[in-house]
C-alpha cells in the first residue's frame, strides 16, 4: 500500500501550478484583454491570464526545465516540430 496525501497541495492556489489563472469571466464591466483591445464585448466567456507566480513557482519552473530538455533532445535527433 502506497502513501497518498489526502488532498493535492499546490505551491500557488491561484493557478494550481499551471502558470495560468483559468476560469476568469469576461462579462459586464470586467473584460478580458482581447475584448478591451477590440473595444467590443460580443458575448460573455471565460479566459485565462499568466499567473504572477510563473517566475518564482518552483513546480512551474521544473516543468519548463523538463520541457526545454525534452525539446532539445527531440531536436538533437534531427527532428523539427514544424516538419509534417
């Protein structure tokens, strides 16, 4: 039997260590960045923004380091993400 925590814990409760605050509602007087740029709000919708913790969150930084390492390995084998 392995030990499992009763609840998942996160370094950042705003983004749950994903680097993005999700589920924000663009409605009424609170518009997302795209609607504000366009100057129009066609319909209510959800959106996400970068979380302020991205630069300091150790969990997110480990994810980025792994992603960079995986990309470097992929490219070192002569592959490209652009190749079809």
